[in-house]
């Protein structure tokens, strides 16, 4: 089966998932319920594409299909920001009530964190990128421990309110934030359009890419920043989803079997739309909101991660 046919199948599945979620069992006024469902769908689409795009390009420069941008501790930085806000200001703070301030503070902190990490720790001519990844994992663990320490000191009622911020949710997204995230995604896509063929070459490895005229070190840094901005935007919009990028990126690799990043990113994005919209449908209509989509994705992603580790060990 050709990849074009596979993409069409994924596209049809994505459209069917959106239609099912948008029109199934609408209670109350259609004019009230349908627009709100479409806002959630928009959040899922933007989040899915951002995570898929950032994961695929990140794995290209690391030449490892198990690593994801979350290994850099960016998701942990989101938890730090939210925990600090609740610790010092409480749930009634303007930094919590005003979604614009909360979104801006979260995305700024995560991007600055990533830029500082890359600026002071990443030296392509001196240190291998795997050292950066190792340091990122250590920093992420350190931030996680710091968050746990602060959460122990927070008032129990405030802690319960904080927990709702630390799990991915598409039911509380505002349309205005959606437009901001969409603008960031469009800017990333415009830049990504011009580097797509360079990414195809970079997948051949550092030496081959340099021999073919690619300024490899500069491209690696640009892609790292691009990946950090996309992950920060999606995380600030809906919350952290740890294993999602790992799942959709590897499904795209296995299903499409190609080196072309335009096809891989499109495939991963369509997989993400089907997974997020379908997963949210299950959460709302099957589990009746007794769980969150991030719990389902992390459970499935954890199993898939173990499978990939076992597969790589046998290779």
C-alpha cells in the first residue's frame, strides 16, 4: 500500500473522529454545545500537531526513536511554575484566574528554561548531544523533587486545585488562548517548511549531512529551539502529556516507513488527532469524566515505551 493511500486512510479516520465527537449525543441547545466541542477539538488538533512535529524533528537530530523533548525536563518546568504560583499566591491569585497570565508565564518559563539549558550546556563541538539529554533528565528529576517538596507544604484544598492544573485537560481551554497557540504553530510551520529537506538530509547522520552541505550544528540548535517552543506551547495550553509524542511518532515510523519528514510529520499529526479526539470521546461518553485523557495516554504510552525498549534491546 502506498503512503499516499495510508495518509488518506488516516485523514478519513481523523475526520470521522472529529465528526463523532462533535455531533454524538448533544444534549441541550445545539448552538451552545457544538461550538464548545469545536473549541476542544481545536485544542486537540493544535496540541497533537505541535507534539507530533516537535517529537519527530527532535528524534531526527538525536537519531533515537525513544527519546522525546519531555526528556529535557520542559514538562517538569511547567509543574514548577504552577506549583510556585499556588504556593506563593493561592488558587484565587490573578495568575490562576487570568488564563492569559497563566499561559504567558508558563510558556515563557519553559522556553527560557530550554534556551538556558541549550545555551550553557550544549556545545556541538565539545559535548555530544546525549550529554545534554542526560543532564536534561537529571534536571527534570530535580525539578520533580522540588515540586513534590512544595506540594507537601501547600494547603490540602489548594493542593487539590493544583492537581487539576497538572493533568492534561481539553475542557477548560479558552478560544483566545487557542488563537495564540495557533499563531505559534503557524510560525513554526512556516519555518519548518523551509528546513524540511534539510531534516531529510540530517537523518543520514552528522558526517553525511555536513558532506552534503548542511550547517549541522546550527541546524541542531535551531531544531532544538523549535521543538522547545512547540512543546512549551502545547503544555501551557492543555497541560503535560508525557508519552504522547513517543506513541504517535513511532506509529508514524512503523506505518509509513519513509525518510521524508513531510510525510512522517503529517502521519504523526493525523495519528495524534485520531488518538486525542477518540480518547476524549471515551473519557466523556464511556468513562463519564471519571478519568482524564492524560491518564489513558500515559498508561498506554508506558506499555508502548516498555515494548520499544525490549524491541531495541533485541535489535
